[in-house]
C-alpha cells in the first residue's frame, strides 16, 4: 500500500516536472519572438519599406533621436537611458551605422569609471576584487585573494572597508563577508547608510540593494591589494585610490548643438531629481554641459558655465535663442512626481557674453511649475520665438513680447502629459495646410489635438472629421512620398496621407498592430542621402500572459535571474523601386548661422516653386520626445525639378534669398555667404 502510494506520488512529481519544462519551453519560444511582426511595410499594392534592426535590446530607454554629432554630414543615432548603458551609432555611407562606445568620446556618466553602467557583468578572469552594478544591485566579488595576499588566520581579513550612500541599504546576498549596516536620519529626512564590512574568505561575494541607482556611492577599502588588483565596472577600470566614488547620473533629456562654434556638437544633459528628494540630500547635484574639444573628447564644464541644478527633477530640455542675441540659451522642464511635497519651476538659462549662464525664467515669465511639455516656434511670424506649452488642463501659447512672455490660453487639453516615465506625449509642428504659418499636432495616449494656426491664433480642430487618430503615443509630420503635401505619422496608427490640402486618409502603412505596444519613439530622416525619408523606430511592449508565465516560472521555480524588458530599435528604410514610381523630387537643407547659433535654431525657411510656397522651421523634424538635435529640413517637391527661390529668415532678424536651385540635392546655406 505504502509502496503503491509512493509510486503514484513519484509519478505525479515527474508529470508536473515534465509539464513545467514544457510550459517553459513553449512560453520561452513565444517570449523570444515578442516583436516578430514589426510594422506594416506595404500599401497601395507595393512594399514601401525594408526593416533593419539596429539595436535588438536597449535597456531602460528614456529617449532616442538623431543628430550630426561628429559634423560629417551623416546623421547619427543617440539614446538616453537613465543610468543604464547608452548607445551612439555614427552614420556611415549607405544605411550603415558604426556603434561607438561612449567611452571613446568621454561621454561616460562617471568619467572616472567608463563602463560603470550596468550593461553586463564583468568577466572575472584574474584574482582580485570586483565591484560593479548588476541591474539595480551593487555587487562585490572576490576571487583567489590568497594567491595575492597569502593565507589568513581566522581573526584576519583579506579586505575591510566602508560603503557610504545617502539611501537605505540592504543585504540581498552574502557569502564570505561580515557586514554591518548603520543608518542615520538627517534633519532633512534623508537617510545616510554606512556599511562596514570585512572579507574573510578568499572567494567571497556580497550583493547590496540601494533605494536609488543614481546616487554617488563612496568606498573606502583597507587592503594590501595593489590598485591594479581592484576592478570597477564592466570595463574593469582600476581606481586611482583605495578611496573612490561611483556615480551614475540618471540621464534624461539631451540637447545637442554646437553652442561654442567649435568641434563636434556639444550636449547639455539633464538628470532626474531622485524622485523629488534631491534637495534633502547632503551631496551637491548638477546637470551636465559636455563640450567637445578639437580631439572629439568631451569635457563637463557645467560648473564653469554657472548652470545650477536647484534640485530640478528635469525631463525635457532644448536650446533656443529667445532674445535673438546670437547666443544659445537653454530651457528645461522640471517635473514634480505625485510624491513631491513642492513644485519645481522650469528654468531658462540665458547665455551671457562671457559664456556664463543665468536663470531668467522668472524675469521673463517662463517659470512655469505645473509640469508639461513644450515646443519653441514663431507662432505669429513676427521674428520672435514663442513657446507652446501644454499641461494637464490646457494648451498655452507664451507670446514673446520683446524678450518677455505673455501667456495666452488656447483650449482645453483632453489628453495627458507626462505623469510617469512610461507616459508619452509629444508636439509636432508643420505648416500642413500651406497657409504660411506653423500648425501643431499634439500626441498623447489620453487624447490627441490638432491646433490650426490662423495668423498667430490657434484653434483646436475636430480630428474625426479629418480622419485623424484621437489617441497616439507619438506623432511626426512628414512628406513621406515627396509629393509636396505634408502627411502625418503616428504610433500605433501609422501613416495618414494628405490627399488634397487638409484632407487625410489612413493608408495602414507603418502601422504597429500589436495590442501589447506600450511606448514608441519615431524619427524621420534620410539615412543614406538618397532623398527618401526613412523611419527610426523604437518600441517596447507589455508582456503577454504566456510571456509573464515564463518569467514567473523562470524566476520562482527554476531560479533564473530577473530580465529587463528592453526596447527594439529598427530602421525602416525606403524601397527605391516603390519610390521611383512616383517620380517626385526633393530638396534637403542645412543652415549654418553666422553667430554662435551655428545650427540656426529658430530660423524659418520659405521654399517657392511653380506649385506654391512651403514653410518650414529649423527643428520641426525633431522626433525625440525629451531631447533635441535634428535640424535638417526636408522638402518634397512633387513633379517640380527646380526651385524658384529659397528665403531664409535667420534668428537674428536678417533675411536672405537664394535663387534658381536644382532639385534632388542636399544643400547648405550659410548666413550672408554665396552658395
């Protein structure tokens, strides 16, 4: 009887084990194909686009965009990833991209420790102490210390030391360590943790958890090990001292521009505000102003520039010459999460003639503290740059009146702006109706809006009557077929083609049909200089039920490690055969300003052919949500093979005309110079 019962129990355990592995294998097969379908590539009976995966798994993607970082004429791809590994793809001839480690340009989050970002675990192939990030955990791992230091008596340690961080710390795992953690609560409410440890085994490992990854973490090591036997980060960098600090910065928006007129594009990078706790912590925190020198390496001069953080939980940032003095200024949105106990005003740092910056947001009326998104544009064609702003309640136009801004309420906002990092909202600007002023489309998963400009006065139009989508993750105006009429691309709905002026039709091209899409980024640019616009697409997806089941089984039953759900970055390139059948012509334009506003940010361009006039604004093809760097303009000319003239309205108030221009070329117009 007992033997029979044991056999039945053994059989049941065996069956359950087999079923478990069958479920794991099946769900893993589904899990590994989470975006096999991609976007729809065909419309009107032909294939228009060819997909090319550039980055299959991008961790913690905050933003993605394009910029001509190395100033060679080919647009490059950059990402912003909080405290995770960033990617930089330099454009090459054709549609090739060369991935460059950010350490090659000294763009690391921690200049002392390139490779500190938790992209992978270091290869442990030599005796010594290894300190690195594994996802959101701090790991100290020791190998064969006795071979370096000799054996130790029972009361002796190989290494001892102190770890200090302004956050609660906890021990996740420990073997061969003796650890004691003490916490001190400051008057501000912040908690400082001091972890004292000794390493008693030659092969030891400890894993610590911290409240936030993007805090400076200081180490004081007492050991006879030489510095070249201590390895920090995945690149295994040796510290310069046994006392050192690791520092990830939680990078958010990135604004690229050649603000000093030299070398590669410079970049201003804003960081998060530690969940609005930054002003309670004892350390001093800053954003970054990384300036390229002649050898292409970057140096952070934010302190010399006198740009203060002031605890701003920053999201979006952009360069602008708001007072038309030829010097670029910087505007930043400060976002207070729901847990914040106070609001944070947006910042406008005006560049002074000596290169220093001063926050003048309160002086000019742009110290907005409601949380939202913005775009700069000359709304009323008076030559002064204005600010379009949206918060949870309404759309606003801040009209530039001699350097001071007057708020004008436009209409209610039925959508949402950023409440959490997983939310999406974005402005897209274009003169889609060809009436000589810039219109605005606002994309939000809570509700889209189209704001039509009538001589500087905006009116919200009914989207359904125009056959345009009412909810989207992102949006861009683009003349994808170069017919001279601006189309609208949204996620997930794909392209909405403008058939006659102000009439649209959904053509189901570049549509994401996955019900699991949860975030998308889109940028249109010409990846291989053939005149045909390509789509840079980054997307992330929720887990389906089988995928979620696999993850639970893998972690809970089989003891697998937690997996980050990364984003997929794909280039959808135009098929030349399908495009050639249209016979449409094109012109691409880069402007070069005479002042330190080299990218001519804020300039307007009118292009005139026998078919009429098109208006574009430098920066209107920006696809990034929180960042800036795409300044090239793209004109579709339809059947026109030549351009009567181009008129440029420079940001400093000057205008310039260039006449008799051939189509189908990339053109550079320099201010006050011959072509």
